[in-house]
C-alpha cells in the first residue's frame, strides 16, 4: 500500500494528509487539542499527562469513524528535542504507513499536524475490535472448558505467528504488551474469524533484521502481559508456533521458555516498583496539593466530599466521644466511620496516626509519617493484585516541616468479616469425619500436647462429639484453606511482608465458591526485601496463633502444604514446620470473637 500524501495549511496549522481525506484539517482549529471537540459527538478513550485519545463516530471523514491522538508538548526542551528526533506523532505516522506497506495490520493514518504547542495524529477507527489483553482475561482466565481451551490455543498460535511476521519484516515494538494489540472480528466473535492489529506505534523502531535478544525481549513482554492466562504448556506451544529457528541454532524450546520467563519476571518486578510510589506523585490517577497548612495526596478518580471537612468531623467525634462513629481509639491511632455522597464510595473510614512521643516525632523526620507509609503500602498492595480497603486520600499535618499527625481516608470494607470471626461463623461444628478424610490427613493418634497446629488433649479423636458435616461443608472449608494459602503465597512470592499478620487483620468473604481476603493495618507492610525462612515462619506462627482451634490439625497441615507448594519451597518443609511448632507451643491461641477476645490452650 503506497502512501500518497498532500501537504496543506488550514487554520494556521501545517498538515500532512492522506489522499482522499482532505476534509480532515477543516474539522480542527489552531489549538490542536480536544477542546476543539467541544459540542461534537466524541468519546474520550484515554487521557494522561502525555496524551489524550478520543474517538468520533462515522462521519463524512470516515464511515468507520476516526481516532484523534493529541500528544502534549512538554515545554521548550521538548520542542528543541524534536528538532533532532521525530515527534511521537510523526513516528506513529511513518511507522503506521510502513507497517501497512509490509502487509501488517494497524490503524490507517489519515492526517498529521505538528505545531509548536502540540501534536495531532488522526487515524481510522479499527471497528469490531477489542483490546487483546482484556479479551484474553475475560475469556481465558481460570479453569477452561475443552472448547475454550482450544480457542485459547488457536489464538495464542496466531499471535505467535503475527509477532514472528512483525520481526521478520524488521519491526521491533519496545512496548509490545497484549494491550497494544487489537483483535478485530470480521463478523462475530468466532475463534477462527479475526485479525490482529498492532497499535501504539510511537515505540516502534525499524531495523534491517531483528536480533535474538530483541526477539526474546518482545516475547517476554507478551508473556508478562498474558501471565494470568498462559500456562507453561501454552508458553511452549507459543515458542514452537513462533519458530525456534528464529533463535539461531537454539532448538531447546524448554530452555528458550525459561530464558523468556526470566526476562518476563524482571519486567514485572520493574513495573511493580515503578508504580509503588506513584501515589506520592502527580499522575493520571493521583494528585497532591497543600490545603490549610496540610499536605494532601488523593486519588483523581473519586470526587468525595471535602477532605478537610471530613477531618473536622473525625476530630469532633473524638472530642465528643461519639461511640456511633468511633471504631477504635488508642494512644497511637484513632478510627472513625463516615457516610459520604459519592457514586462509587459511600462508607469511608478516617484513620488518624498520632506522632506520640518526641522520639516518634524525631523518627518521622527521616522515615516519614505512619500515615504516609500506610498510603504507599495500601496502594502498593493493590498494584500487586492484593486486596485492601481502597485508599482515597492522605492528609499530613506538619509543624516546622515535621509530620506530627496524619490521616488516611479509605473505603470501609463491607460484606466481609475478620478472618477469625468468619471461621467461627461459617465453619463451627464442621469438623471432619472419616467419610470426609483425604489421603493427606493424619490418622487418629494418642494425645500429644507438643504437636503443632492445634493438637490438644483428646482432639486427635474426631468423633461424634460434633455433628456430622456434609460433603459440601468439607469442600467449602477446603476451598477456604486453599484460597488463603494461595493469597499468602502470592504475597510472599512478591517479597511483601506483613509484620502483624493476624487473622483479625484480614477480612474474608466468599465469592462464587472462591474466597477473597482483604488485608488491614497495611502501615505494617514492607516491600522488596527477600522473604526469608524466618519471615515466613513469623507470619505462619501469627496465623496459627490467631486461628480458632476448631480448625483441626488436618486443616492446618493442609494449609501449610498448600502454602509451601504455592511458594515452591517444599524442600524447606521440615525446617519451617519445626520452627512454627516450637514457637507456637510456647504461647496460647488468641483471637477475637463477637463476644470479645478468646484465649485457648493447645
């Protein structure tokens, strides 16, 4: 497809226009921004500090509609830089035409304008299309039926061939994740009736040939973006479909997949680290400002009531000892609950962190306030896919630049119970019987008080003292144990450590047979430090000593086995079990019930 273009100037703007689309410049003014679209029928697709993207429906310009990309100039330095290197808009224009000339699908570039203040690129809309990443997550996550598994294999095979074709024709996309690929259905969503389109082309470079390291880099990006749907078998099939001959004389598919996985894991960790403290900066999701001598960090996507007014209500409730609002109060923290007017969030909690003693104030100079740590950790856990109450805002009060008090405003967790209370409510009188035993359960033994995980006098004999549970009850308890083991394993696999991981600091909720766990007190969470055996033992001991004793020895052993398997550390089983046993037997079980604190002997 040879590109025929026309140079023109309209409304004070210089344009490069594809032949046949000469009407495009007439629709846009000299501002080169989305403000030109006011009063017009358009949809804002994306907006951040770098660019805005909008779509307009079918018109006289194009029957399928158009996409408008507005790239923002970043001051004078950005303008000077682009005297020597192409702008992002120019790169997308040139790469888009080069891809089409090489018979690689992408959105058809229609017009380009490069002004001193901004850049504008207009492309034809790719109709009947979806983001490939979202499509795969929606259709191929979890356990799949045979037909769905077959559809996934076909799609991943086509994706591998598509990327191989891109590489063979000399193109390398430095941001090649599945979100930058569209799946376009020709008629309806049939697995064999679609095409793939390469998008967001400003990160594409053109070479005479693509070296092996760049091919591995691109495949690692794909593996990383589709990590939730690709199994190890899928990865092997993907590399075979791509063609192991593309990697020189290396025909070891398993070795290639391992190599790609290493790069993929590194990308994932880099991505997580870069997003961890984004909540303290200006970004598309977060913002900050100063209000009445206080520093405010907040989410842009929640327009809740005035934060300062909410803090005043919190302080008023504490002054008046309002028990209807106060949830918790001690020397270091105070929590109050409030109802606000917001479409997405109705119930919020204000958690105040007090600086306390002079030594604590001194520490805040170097480490920041406890509220700031909680704000970063709460948002950080969500980055890693772990549930927390949604942090909405952080307010820090400073004296002479030193934080003396901070307030974390977060969504109140509803329809959930603390894990210890959840166990008491949902699994009481549901001990296992001989009809529900599994192969990994221990047989009845004489009572031994030094045994781990809740073996106490007479507890090994599970008999008719409890009502006989149904098979459904047993399956629910097993699903609960496996779900929590998977969640804790995921946390530790990401090198995230909760220093106070008791069951009262974890909210539990059932969702279609799967159990979701929400972590509280996330100001006690740390990131990045490699999780050692000692740290694992500490968390396992905390869970063990705060879980009601009605969870039997076999329940606890099943949890431990599932956790070790998830973390791929079964070789350390003996050391971990021995350490947890020795530490646990020195203390009593302590948990919180609806009647208050409960202490149980082993």
